[in-house]
């Protein structure tokens, strides 16, 4: 799998996690999805965040996704409600 294809797969996995669960998946879930070690998944997640830049970042010091446009993994004043269900936060 080429680097571009791998990053696209990770992007889709993270964004789908937000849509499905209302939060970013942990990098250990990414590891299981990709069939790699947690350390490798963390490296790939970091590569994606670096490549995207802008409104995509991890929490300093713990590498958990904090923001992934248009979603925030941290509560904000921007609550997103779909079909009466509020489980998302916007940036």
C-alpha cells in the first residue's frame, strides 16, 4: 500500500469514527484496523495530522486526536445535533 493510499485510509477511519461514535478513534483502534503495532499506528496518525495541518491536531503530550475538521474531540460551544441526537462537537 502506497503512502498516499495509507493516509487516505487513515483519514477515512478517523472521520468515520467521529460520524459513527461522536469521537475520534484511539490509535490502538487504528492499529487493529491496519493490522500494525500501536507504535506504527501512532506514527501514521502523526504523519496524517502533519500532512493535513490546519484544523487537525493531537493533544500535546498524549497524541490523542483533539481536532479533526470539522469535528472537535474536546467539547466546545459548537454542539452538532443530527436527527435530535447531539453527540458531536464542532471546531
